[in-house]
C-alpha cells in the first residue's frame, strides 16, 4: 500500500472518528474519500437536499443553520478542522435537516454512504472503531438540538444493538466479562410536561455530559428512548461496573436545573439495572433482560439507585 501523503495524514489524524485507526486503515480510508474545496460563502447543501455523504473538515470552517417558520435563521453549529458532520445521512439516508455554508475557504473530505457500508462488509472492525468514536460525539451534539432527538434515539438503538452483538460475541469468545447498564431518568416525563421541552432538553444535555465523563474510553453508551439510556462496559465485572453506575447516579442527582427547582419538582435521579455476563446470563437476550429486571427492582425500591437483577 502506498504511503499516505503527510499533509493528508496530518489532517485525518486529528479527526476523532479516525483516531483509533492505524496507518494501514487510514490508507484504506483515503481511497474512499472525496476532496471538496469551497469558497467563503459557498453553500455545501440546503435543508431538504438528499444526503448521502459524511463530511470531515480538513481546513477552514463551515456553519450549519436552520431557518425557522418566522423567517429567522438560527445557527446550530460551526465545524472546524478535524470535526465531522452529516453522519445521519449515512445511516438513515435522510434529507439534510439544515443549510451548510463555508465561512472561509474550506477543504472537506466526503465519505459516501456506499463506501462506508462497503467498509463495514470488508473491514468490520475498522468500521466499528469509527462508529464507537462517532457515537460519543453525535450523542452529545444531538442532545443539544431538539429537532434531532428522535433521529438520535433511532440511531442509538441501531448502533447499540450492533455494538452489543459485537461485544457479547467477543466476551463469549475470549471468556471475558461484559457489563450492561440500563438507565432510566426518574421524573423526566413529569418535568417535561410541567416545565416544557426546552427544560427537558437541558436535562438531557447535562445528563449526556455526565455519562460521557463517567464512561471512560471503553464504555459505549446510547440514548435508547425518551428517558432511557443503555451502556456497555466491556471487560468489567460487577464491582467496576457498579462504580461507573454510581458515578452516573451521583452526577445526575447533583444536577441543578433552575426551572425544576423553581417549580418545586423533585430533581432528576436515575433508576439503574446492572447485569454482567456470564454471572447473570449466558446468552445475549438473557443479559439484556437481566439488566432490565434490575431497573424495575431499582424503581420498586425507591429509585435513585443501582440494582442487580437478583
């Protein structure tokens, strides 16, 4: 394989979703990247356009914005060197949900959805490593934009299902442990109904930050429903996973949401179920069911706690 040009390698190495790839994998990836050059003020895509590519900013900066019904334009996000965007189009073939314009002369690298899925078929481990990194960034990003919540939940489910199968098979093959946390946000629906969706969004954003800081590099998490999250902890037994769960529990309990406090509502807490393979189950479905039983046990015992299925 020909060596990657040093300038291109430098640009790709600072992209978080590529940071786990070795030189051979980066070389393979570059064969599928299309380079685009935009002038300042040039539009990359409009809201509603068909989306089939993920973009990585190699140099420069772009703005993603949305025009709301009253005609006002709201900037959702700016992406600079090393950042990526447009990933929902790869997984769901969804139309673009906003406009994207270059704020200065910009170089982009585009990865077509067909090439990404081709990578999944030919180099699944490479694709999975990219997806792990991608999920953490995207989860936090989408939690800040209410229009994308449903899409993030849908992708989160599909991603976690794929990651769970991969990690469970790996644990069974290697004779290692795999911990699963099922997490429900207590009182979330009541707060949403009483205080409104913007406050609910604030809670989800704060919770996502806590999850990200608590999981470390090995944890894999996704939003699985309106107030439900799931976490995989490869290689962890009960003690290690409980420590992670307790960090999440304490962090969420300590969140201070002014609107919730002023409304006189109970603060947000978590009910968590913890199950570990092979201690609590010997197959994938049984492990998920065991963690789910832990959630119900936590709720029955007063919420704001972590419970095993037994």
